[in-house]
C-alpha cells in the first residue's frame, strides 16, 4: 500500500509512520510522497532524511497539484495538515485524519492544536484523547475509525494536554494504517468497522 502523507509542521506523526514501517510493524506499506503546506515544516526534513520524495503545495494550486498524487497512492494520511481538502479531491482515494480530541467533540473548522486542548479544558471534561477518522466534506465529522482516551489532569494547560495527546495520536494513526493495509473495512453509520 502506497501512502501520501500531508503535513504542516514538525512531523511527529509522520515520524511515527516512518518508524513503524522501518521496524516492520507495518509491512507492505511505503510512503510515496510527503506534501507540506509550509516550506519551513520540519516534516520535510524528516522526509529528506528518510529518502522520501517531498514537496510543498500552494493553497491556490491544491487541486491541480494533489490530484495526480491522490490518483497514484492507495491512502492519503493527513498528519497535522492544517488546510481543508477541497471537495473535488474527496473520493479519489480514502483520506484519514488524526485529531487531538474525542470527536465529535471539539472538532470543526479552526479547531486544531492548542485551540482544541483549550476548548477541552474550558469544557470541564475529565477525559480527552485522540481520534482517527475518514475525511468527508463534513470537517472532522467523517466516520470514526479509532479513538484512545487519556485523563485530563487538574494541572493541565492547553500545551501540556496537547503534548500528552501526541503519543496517542502516533499510536492510533499507525494502528489504523496497519489495519487498513491488512483488512477490508466497511462504513456503518458514523463508524468504520473491520469485520
């Protein structure tokens, strides 16, 4: 299975995928492209260090730039990619996204990074976590594939909660890619099921 991984920042989710492939935890999977919304993203350096083809995309050229890439690969992974995928690109191939909350809570347009963890803390929630879901035209509202929880601590700040959420993101993103590479799945309502 060939992946295109779309990134915007540091690339820790990308690194978790690279490590899982190198360690043999995910077999039969390769990363064909890393595409960044920012030329300064450290994720591009991670791609370069691992011999993965990488490039930067301009927002106004997303459709023409990404269409041939989406056609070529089997799965698109949004790993901290901050732009909304244009509707015309949805449905070419499956697209998954990782989000730092237990969707459908604290998702939607403009909800990313510490904005999410701040909203979790302001809500009084005692648990939070991470979600991997299929991408649809409903922002952060696609069928849920996998979630993991963590306890919200009394002394958490938006930054500390987000930092503690990252390892969960890495774990479930890798696990979802593994499952999608090995098994057929079906969508039942708002869930993705691996029969």
